[in-house]
């Protein structure tokens, strides 16, 4: 495949390494220094675009890729409030979009475990549930997109929680997410159910960015040549 990397930070470089190992070609690299090259004509030289930037740039970047009829895999977080709107735009334009708050295979399996545990604990009122995430100090969004996904999965399986909050909750209907920034942590997520009798805890700890980069490449290979909206469950065959 011919790949456009929209964003060439640490994740972009990790994806490039994996892509080259898998026999693909990077034909376009877009950063703030060469944004003038981010054109429809240059994008159309590519089979797929992989976007890892920041919440301020993501929506425009995705629209540009969709308008160029280039399938786009997006790993930027912090723009979730506009997710439904950009998916609608993609469908209207007959485009291709795969967005994931986390591309790690392990994290996506963790998501499924989290949902199952949340369903099992839904009526266990003696347990209080919290979410904790730990990332490196350069991570721009807090809480992480992964932590928000985890929290929403819990909320979807409970009747006593209807929103998440960053930090200590003030009301029983709120689910606390505790966000920490510690170097050089690439990412740890913990769901904890606590009672006076015992605790139940599930944890995912990333050791490097390689897992995220490999997952993003699997996603890119999966959606190339397809039309529509996709997710990591489809990429990994988790149903």
C-alpha cells in the first residue's frame, strides 16, 4: 500500500517503522511544517491515510481525507463530541473511516473484558467502581480517550451511573476517572471495584508504542479498498 501519514510524531514514526517492515510505502508525511502539502492531489497518490495529530486538527484532517476519497484510519483522541458528525459526513461522501481510541490488540480485548465485568457487577451495589489511567507527561488530552471508552462501557452496563467525571465524584450517578501523568509510562488503565470485603481489579499496561502502531497498521490493511465506517472489533474479529 501507498500510505499517507497525517502527523509524524512518535506514533507516526512508530507506524512508519511497522509499515516498512510489512512491505508498504510511505509516500506522504504531513506535519505542521509542511501543511501546504496536505492537498487532495497529494492524498490521491495514496491508498490509505493514517491520522495521529491533535484534537484541534483532527476534524479538518479527516474531512480533507474523506473529500479526497482516501480511506482514513484515525487514532487522535479528544474530539469525541464531534465523532457522530464526522461519521455522518463520511457516509454522505461515501468515504471510509476507522476511528479507535486505542489500536492495541490487548486494549481491545481488555475492552471486551471490561464490558463483561461491568455487566456482572451491574447489580452489586456494595462495590464502588473507578477508572484510573497513567500516561507520559506529553500526552495532551486528559483523561485519555481509552479511559473515556472504558468509562462509557461501564456506564452503558449500569443504571446507577450516567456520566463520568475527571477526579473524585460528587454524586452517586458519576463515575470517577483518575488521570495521572508520569514519565515514561506509555499507558496503563485500571478498572477497580471496591467493597469493604474485597476488591476486584483489571489492568492493562502497555510496554511500548509498538502495539498501538501494529494495531493501526492492521486497521489500515483491513479498510483499504472498503467503503463505510469501521471499528477495531471488525479488524480483530471480535463479535
